[in-house]
């Protein structure tokens, strides 16, 4: 086998990087939320029991999104679902970042 034939096509690397982006962002997001619970409690002057609902809400949304996205992939295609989920994730992160109260953050 020649060296040129053994090289992996550039498109494969782009697809692999793109598909790795979703789980990486999800893992980073959940880690940041768990690490920042104490800081969020101080920033919103809320007890830890209330702030823990942020993590619960995140896990509930994730549990709902996984089967829903699988169902949508069968209906409209993986590319559209991936891009839509990416856009919803970015919008949700922006809304969480601009939350003015603990209730808005949990919502």
C-alpha cells in the first residue's frame, strides 16, 4: 500500500471533528454547572437546595433530548437534527448566561 493510499481523506477528519464537538460541549457544560453551583448560589443569594435544581433541570432536558433527537433523525435526517440541536444548545447557553434570577436560570 502506498503512502498516498494510506492517508485518511480530509473530509473524514472534518466529519470526525464535527461529531466530536457535540459530546465535548455537553461534557464541558455539565462539568461547569456542577463546579459552579456554589458560585451560582452566592451570585443569586439562593440556598444550595434551590441551586441544585439547575443541575436537575439540565439532566431532565438531556434525558428528554436524547430519545427525541433519535426519533427526529429517523424523520428528517441526521445533519438537520445535529445542526438544530447545536443551535438550540447555543441559544440555551446564551439564555442561561443572561439569566437575571435563579428562577430564570432553572427555567
